[in-house]
C-alpha cells in the first residue's frame, strides 16, 4: 500500500496518548495506526510465500462459525494462536472494536492449520481493512478478496509466490481501498502527522528533562 497523500508515515512509535476526533477516522483504523507498524519498512523485508490463489481460495472456504458474533474473539485467537496472545496489544485492540471482529476472524481462519505466523496479519485485517471495506465484500468481490489476501500475506512477512516484492507492492497499491478513498486517505494522513508531531514533542521533552537532570 502506497504512503498516504500529503504526509509521511510515522517511524513506528506507539502514540497511546493521541485520540483522534470522533468523526475523523473509524476508531478501529485509528487503533491500527496506534499500534505503530511501519508498512513501508515491512515491504522491504518480505520473502516469497504461498501463491496468491492459495490464500484467496482459502478465503472462499471460510466456515460460518468463524463469523459468529457469539464466539469470543479473544477465545478464538487463543484457540488458533495460543493463550499467549491474550495479553497482546493486538488482541486487546481487536476485542475493543466490534467492526474489527469479522475481519480478525477471517485472519484467524487463514492462519489456522497453516505454516504461517499471523497475529499482526490478523490485526491488519481486523483494524486496517475491515473498517474500510466490510469483510462480507472480501468474500463476495474478487478484487476485495485479493486485497485482503495480499494484506494478509504482507503482514505475515510474505509476497505471493511468483511475484517480486516490487510487483507485489504495485498490485497491492492498485487495490488499496484506503488510498482509493480520497477523503479517508487524507484524514488518515493528517492523523498520522499529528501522531508524529506528538512523538517528536515527547522526545524533545525527554531530552530537556535529561539535560536538566545532568546539570543538577
């Protein structure tokens, strides 16, 4: 996914203090940004993974049980990934936003029984994509299914087999629903900019405090 317009991505710092205005971004998407992942850096460390058709095909076989709202998402995550994920920022964030539940459940289905390590990918589907494109569309529309599959592979640390990382990023950029929604993309860029400003202010205050302590 290409950098959002007008502003730079943050450097990966978590900015827990920042809370966007209620009408600025979908709350779950804001939570994804707060986790602090660096998407551009992620593209630079990929290795070849499974064929894209394998992931999109598995999406098509999603059991209805995974989308049942009565099933606790943390319990499902613990069942698929292990109990150690229950106290992670990703699972806490996913559990806090109902709109993220279905997307995360899709991610857990993709991880289940596969040789992939996928907590970050699960979080990306639930917090990065689901607030922008409802998961029902991932299952019904080929382009959105491919977008979800590519995002999942990215955050598992892979590009599709048979593609170079550069080609994979180009294909993903063309499909990226966040970048294609101009108003939402601008709001996201402004949100990230404010996060970065707050990070720099905190660093400056810490440096000033350290300098005062040194001179006392």
